[in-house]
């Protein structure tokens, strides 16, 4: 294994430890019953930290996930993850129809990462519904990007790659 | 520690941009003109002399809907002292906005925003987002996300007293 690969592997391992012990505490949500459409309904094993996704997007040779934004189009137009696609807000029927249309031709094993970042995680109306839809459609390799507060602070301000426009 | 580690492993992509919203503090508020839901012109420049509470919100944003009745009450309570609340909806279309504004009987203008207006304000990349603008048109405070109304009101009162 080359030195660079070892460094990257170690970095990812440390990141995983850090995020598991800190950020996921909030992502797990309240102990009470959780709505199947809430962000809290997403199993913590299916959450992906921004640092991890940024790492994946930079990793050479690795197969990149299909990254879909499932929030507002106005927010998407201002800034979105470089290479990601607008797939419609998960909280709205029209948005879910758009998402369903986008993924319809894909193999159910496709690695998909969905994200929103419109609101604090526990208040996001989109991510849980979009995740549930993909799960119900049979997709088995879906991750939800855990953005604690909003896309600005959780991704853009960290200097991770963004694009603007439609 | 994670940031340090990542900084060593690989630098952030050069195409990345910061939201820039923080840089608006103590700067002139970007000018804009919009037509509100009632068809009236909202021109920020024409509100000079008033304290403007500029609130970016959306119908799908739960914390926004918690704040709006509070802003409505402040408009009633502090309007005579020079407060003007302005709501900018970041919804993709106006139908749900009109419905909610009517339901809440808002007593301040609400206009539709878009990506261009969002970018003027450094990128509205999370809601709610509220700015307090002083009588000279300078941005004096910025509140991102779910905020204790008391924290906003404290700063609002300070600006009203000036």
C-alpha cells in the first residue's frame, strides 16, 4: 500500500471515530417515537459526514456516488455540491416525483448520496422523506449527508467544492 | 482536530467559496426592490430612517414559522418607534407563501426572493436568516438558524433607542 493511501485511510478512520462520538449524538435524535418521515428516521449507519463526502469526491480512482440535492431549488441555485443534481424537495409531492423520475433507470445498487441543508437537521422537512422514498423504491446503497445546521455552515464555509446556477 | 487532519491530507478545492454572509456586518445593506404579495413595491433604500428587520424564510421551514408571529407582534409593538419588518420568502413558488401569509395575517410586507437576492446577501444557504439594519442602512446583526427571539429583541431595542 502506498504512503498516500495509508494516510488517506488513517484520516478516514480518525474522522469516523470523531464524527461517531460527536455529531451523531445530535443526529440520533430524541429517544421518543420518531416519525417515519423525519430526518431522525434515517438509520445512523446511513449517515455520511460532510468531511467523508468531501474525501470521497476527492479520492482518486474511487467510484463517485450520485449526489442529489433534495431541497429547495432557490437554495440549489445559490450553491450546491459540485457535481450534484437537483432532485426536488422531498417534502413536496412534485419533488418526490422528480426524485423518483431521476432514479427510475438506475440499478438499485447505485451508490446515492442525498442532501438538503435547508434547515437544522432535526427540522429538515426534506431529507427523511427523500430517504424513505429511495428505500421504498428498493435502493440499497443510499446515504444521507448529515448537515447539522445548514448548507452554508455545513459545507460551503468549510471550503468544500460548490457550484452555482441551475 | 478533524479540520487540522484534513488540512494536512488535502487542501480544500480551489473552486470553493465561503458564504460571505458574515462580511455584511457593519456594511451597507445591499439594495433591492421587490414587489410584495399585495403588489406593493418594497425598496430597501426607501426604508432609510427605519430599523429594518429583514427576515429570509420559507413555508417548509418550521423554525421560520415559529418566528413569524413574533415578528408580527414586534411590528405592532415597535412600528411606531421605527421598526419595519420585511419578509423574503425563499420558496420556489408563491402559492404556499400567499396561503401562509394570509393564514398568519402578517402585518408587514412579504416578497418572493430568489437566488440572485440570496447571493446579494452572501448566500442564503439555510433558514431562517434574519438581519437587523440600522437607520443609516447598515447591517448591524445577523441571526442564522433557530434563534432565541429574546436575543434578537435585545439588539432590536438597542437599535431603536439610537
